[in-house]
C-alpha cells in the first residue's frame, strides 16, 4: 500500500513517491517568523530581515503580523526560546509535525516512535513536553488566525512551486537505488517548504531528510526550502516563478539526499569499524574536501558512499553521461578522491549479488580495503586527482 500524506497541496508522482506542501510546516514557519519578533532569532529566521527574496515568508509575515502580540504567539515564542536553548535547531520540530494529521484535523496520522529525536529526553531534556505543547499551540494558531484560508487563497503560488520542483525530480531513479542497495522503503515523501526562511544568497537553501516510521514500514522523507531568490512583487498573485526551478539543487536533494536514507543507518551500525581508520583523514584530505564542509572521517566516508551510490545508480539506469558528470563533479571538483577505488570495489558487489544481496553485507569488504590504505597513499590520490 503506497504511503502519502494527505494534502490539498499534494501530488503523487509515482506509486511510492509523493510531493507535498504540508499545512503543519507552513503554519510553523509563519508562527516562527512572528515569534522571532520577541526572541530575536531562530535558525535562519531573525528579527531584522524581511526575507523579501522569499515571497511566502515576506507576505506571510505581512498577513499575520497583527498576531505578533496575541497570547498564542507569545506562548509559541516562549516554547521556541526554550527549544532553541535545548535543540539549537528546528528540524526536530518539523519531523514531529509530520507525525500529526494536517491541520485542522486533530491527532496523529501515525504513532510516534519512541526513538523520535523530539522525544529523546537524554539528548534533549524537557523537549518532549515542549514539542507536544508546540504542536497544540500551532493547531490553535492555525484555527484562530485562519492560516488555512491563507494557504487556500495562495494555492496558485504553492502549486507553482510544486510544478517547478516536479520537473526536476527523478522518481525513476528510486527503483534503481532500491535495487542497487538491496533495500526498499514503504514510501518516499518530499516536502517543499516555501515558508522556511533562508539567508539571502545565490543557491542558498536548507534541507534535511527525516526517516519516518509508518504502519507499513520506514518512509524516507525529504523537506527542503526554496533555493532561488526572487525579486519582490506587489502580491503573491503576481509571481510567475516560485523559487524551486533549480535543476541542480532539486536533483541533488532527491537523489543524493535519499541516498543517505540507505547509507546512514547502515554506517551507524558499523561505527567502530568505520572510525578505526580515522587517521586516513589527513590534513591534505580535509583541505581537498573543504568545499563540501567536511570536517571528520565519519562524514567523509558517509559522503563518499552516498556519492558512490549516485554514480552506480546512474550506470544501472544506462545513463553513462550522468555517471561521467557525477565523477567529474565529485572527484575532480569536490575532492572525493576515494571514489575511483570504491567504484572498483562496487564492481565486485554488482557482479555477485548472490553473495552480497544488499549493500549492508558488502560494507565489510569496503572497510577492509580502507583499513589497508596508508595516509601517504591517500595524499598521493589527492595529487593524482588534482584539477
């Protein structure tokens, strides 16, 4: 049974993939922008910036600014101030909101798993109660302020954003990824966040991929902001572009980031084996990866393996041109110099899927090969692949 969040702003783009705008998330960001008028800042949102390069952020604030000093926003401000000091982010709130039915419907669409980050009292003491109250307060704000009417009145803008993103999403790649990794998820939910404030700048955006738990199994989700700055117009109805017509970013988020859904849980199970070779992360290696903001061996290996999966998926799809483009970008331009070695190992994996039915069973082979590398050999690879 395919998994998809119900939404008036939702599109099924394959049997297992949906593209959505979520009312809970949009309500959260409208409320967050109002809250920062009291608490100064929260992640990228701040009191000083108008975010006029992001129409929904700008016009959403104009629409609801009269609610800034209402009790419901004052309470949301107090909750967010406490969560800011505990979690230093808003990804945990957004993940939690995806378990709720979309406003105005009450209750949960799926049971919240005990391992949810918002519920992790060891890591985030006090966050669970605050998160639950935040959800309730956002539902009240949605109803009291008429956020649903705002979403409905500006449905053309949201649908324009969905259409822009849709043309750059390669849902065709997902079955090939599942086959290559030897693993399947119950569904893939992609969420646009036009209301998420992002600092002005070309190609600036924010995204993350929570792994959700549904009755049918794990669901790989991806939430992402706009990535194109837009010139301010008189009203939301005047826009012909919507901030999501960015082929490079959308392709990256819907292939690369979904790749993390396959790779990251496996590496978490093998962390001691992975970290034993941290000495290979030499100063020269760190410098070669500085464009990707990679600062340690764990992230280095994670990103190498996800990029390996991108390349080999392209090959399995018969797209040698895309594979060549990815190699050039990842190895020559971004400094992921272990990819040629990993591709040779991948050929072994691909040629004997009876022995290695899934990527998890092949990872020990990769880690054993890395264990035999020496720091000097890594630095040699950097010199060989220098642009």
